[in-house]
């Protein structure tokens, strides 16, 4: 069921089912269709990323931890191991 069908159904309820206008308006603001991107759209977005965002997104797409996250873990681990910062 797409947005056209949802709108038609809610209008039917308001006109024939005597649902109040405020109830209809509230219902119209509720439906959110899922957003799905096709491969070409994802590729277009990824090609526009630069810097850290590109590293993080590229790693996420490949299913690996990002170099930024790995570096952060190493830095935090180093601080914890040496007792620095306490």
C-alpha cells in the first residue's frame, strides 16, 4: 500500500466513517514508508564523501571496523595500559 492508497483510505474514513478532521490529520502524519536505496544511489553518496566520513563509510560497507575506530581503541588502550590520564 503506497501513500496514494493510504491517503484515499483516510479520506474515506473521514467522509464515510465520520472520523474527525483532527484524527484524519494526525493519521496522515503517521505513515512513514521505509527508505531503500539502490546500489547506484549508495555508490553516488559514497563517492561524494571525503576524509573521515569516507573512511568510516567505506569500512562499514566492507564489513570491517574503520581505521579511525581502530586507532581510537589503540589510543584508549594505550592510555589505560600506562595509567596515563588518571
